[in-house]
């Protein structure tokens, strides 16, 4: 009897964690929609405005999917999103791009590391939930759009690389700070992450491997943008 | 022979006018998307953010339809939109809402009068073009969303009515100024409007009737918002 109720409690904790994850992702997608459409309004050409608008609309579609799933779990979507409004708004307020290029790097590097993190959590979920998370995290064309534009800007004006590389560092630092805040405030979500570690034989090693994978993927994006060379040159200098 | 080539020229003029109209509408829808998503980011609740986001996405869908039709006419969508970027941007720069309520009134009153005007032009078009214009002008839920919110705000704070009524006047004034500018700059579009008048037996009377209809519909929207009473009281005072 006590074992059974223990199993139920663990099950409930995981469900609360899944609901937290969906609420977080739903608000993240809604904000991504606002941010991309805001960036689109600043795009230099009509064709770029339209292309970014299309990506924004795709993010809104993801938001709608998540909202439906939350409602399907008999939860109130607004309530599920509410705990994540302050940390996500704080992240975006602290990383407001000062120009078009910073916006592009944020859309690719910032959203990229967030998506990798969510995907890592998704591995723990039931197949239906995992499929939903992978669907809403599918790239909506960011990489293809951002990479050639940033590379062209650096080619035209090489010092841009340094500015954008520092900007990317700040994005990652702010993202980690807010992720910490969320993990500290939201026990169900933190439990989901720890249960994943436990299942794989010890939380430390597993979380460590997850961070190693996130870092690798981030480095690949920095290389794609042409920002990794600047990072390496900096490291040589300070050695 | 000369009659035939005359007919061809008239046909070409109408086609150029239709292309102008599609270009104007396409850019108007793209801007409506940016504006609504910008307003949505400022909405007081998550549910309202989502509702306005949905309307914005619907406007983007209209933009995509128009862009496809322009491409189908073997024209370059960006080129077709370009002549209307400056006047529409000027209108929006001169009527940037200073708060949420002004944004709501702009979305309903401003877009309403613009839509009535485009619908009036659409009556002249071939059935396929007319159907497209009517489709992209279909109300995406503005009225239902805006009217109860503005009425509730006025009920809570009656002096708001005066401020919003003056705001609505300014919107109409700025819209007419930019419409004049467009008509003066774009001969094909102006020709479309005049050909309509000529077909109905004299441009003056027909354009006059069109403006009377636009004014009636505008008055109905002001009444729906609860702003017409304030207008009437003002007129009594100044009599």
C-alpha cells in the first residue's frame, strides 16, 4: 500500500514536471513569436521581413499546439505558463538586441541552446510528450536564414566578429542564470531533471554529460557563424 | 483598330491598378501583422496576448495569399509593395498608440475604415480578384475583441471616452491624408477608382456615395465603442 502510494506520488511529480515543461515551452514559443515578429519589422528588406514573419508564425503554431496539450491535461494554459513569465521576460529584457545582427545571433545561438536543453529533458518523457516537444522545437528555418547573413556581415567588416562573439557569450550567461532561477523556483521541473539522472545511474554524471553535449552543439553553432575563430584567437592571446 | 488598341490600353490600366491594389493590400497586411503582434506583446493578460497573436497570424496568412496572387500575375511582390511602404509607414509612425486602449481603437476604427475603402474598390474588380480582396479583408476577430474592452474601460473611467474619440478622429484624418498621397502618386490606382465612377455614370456622384457609405460605417463603429455619444455631446456644446 505504501509502495503503491509512493509510486503514485512519483508519477504525480513527473506529471507536474511535464506540465511545467509544457508551460515553460508554451510561454517561450509565445515570446519567440513576439520577438521574431519584432525583429522582422526591423529587417532591412521586404523579403527578409516576410521570411522572419513566416518563422514567427511557425512559432505561434507551436505555441497553439502546446496550449492544446496543456488543456488536454485538464490544466489551465495561462496558469501553466505563469511561473515562467518573469524569468523569460527577464532574460529577454537583459538581452534586447541593439541591432539587426545581434537579433540574428540571438535567434540562432540563444534559441539553439535553449532548444538543446529542452530536447535533453524530452528524452525522459513518455513517447507522446516527447514527440510534441520535438515537434515544437523543430528548426523553423533560423539556421538557414541567420548563418549566411552573419558570415557576410563579418566578411564585410571583420571586427564585427569580436562584438558578436562577446554578445553570444552574454546570451549564454544570461540564459544559464535564468535557467538556474527556474530550477530553484520550480521543484517539479527540477525533479524531472534529477529523475532523469537517477534513472541513468547517478545524477551527477548524467547531468555532466548533458552539459557537455550542450556545449558541443553551441560550439558548432559558433563555428557555423564564423565566430569560433575569434574565440580561439582570443584564447591564444590570453595564454 | 484604334478602338481595339484603346480597349487594350484600358485593360492594361485596370490590370496595373489591380496590381497596385494587391501591392498596397499586401504591405498593409504585413504591417498589420507587425502591429498586432506588437500590441499583443503589450496586452495585459496571457489570454489577451494569445488572442491578439492569433489575429496577427491570420493577417500574415492574408499577406501570403496576396503575395502568391501577385507572383501569379508575373509580378515581383516586393516591387508591387514598394510604392506603398512610405505612405503606410508614415501613417503608422504618426498614429503610434500611446497605450493599450489606443491600440485597440486603432485596430478596430483605423483598420475598419481602411477595409471599407478597399472593399469599395473591390466592387470594380473581376470576380476572382474581388473574392481575394474580400477574403483578406474578412474580420479576424477585431470587433469581438475590441468592443467589450473599450466599453468596459469607458464605464470604469468615463473621461476616457473623450480621449479615445479625439484619437479616432486623428486616425481618420491621418488615414485620409495618406490615401490622398497614394492617389496622387499612383496613377493606376487612381484610374481604377475613377473608372469605377465613370462606369456608374459620373465619377463625382459615385465617389460621393462611396464616401457617404464609408462615413456611415465609421459612425456605426464609433457607436459600437460607445464613443458616438461623446461626439454628439460635443456637437451640442459647440452649437
